[in-house]
C-alpha cells in the first residue's frame, strides 16, 4: 500500500477551498471542535462551527 492509499482513507473532510488538504480540528482556548483549519500550509482556510457573539 502506497502513501496515496493512506491519504484516501483520511477520516477528516477535504478542504472545500483548495481540495488538497483536510479540515482538522484546531483548538485555541476553546472547544476542540469549534474551529477547523486546512492542513495544507499554502491554503490556511479556517471554518468556525458557530458565529461569535460580542
């Protein structure tokens, strides 16, 4: 089995912006699944689970 097979079995969703990376949970002083960040360093796309209230 090659490296490509392992990538195809990733449990995380593909990045909708670049299509190369995966959306991974990213935590910074908040719920671990609050923010998701693309694993592709060139992309840097982030998704937040809910809007922040001021």
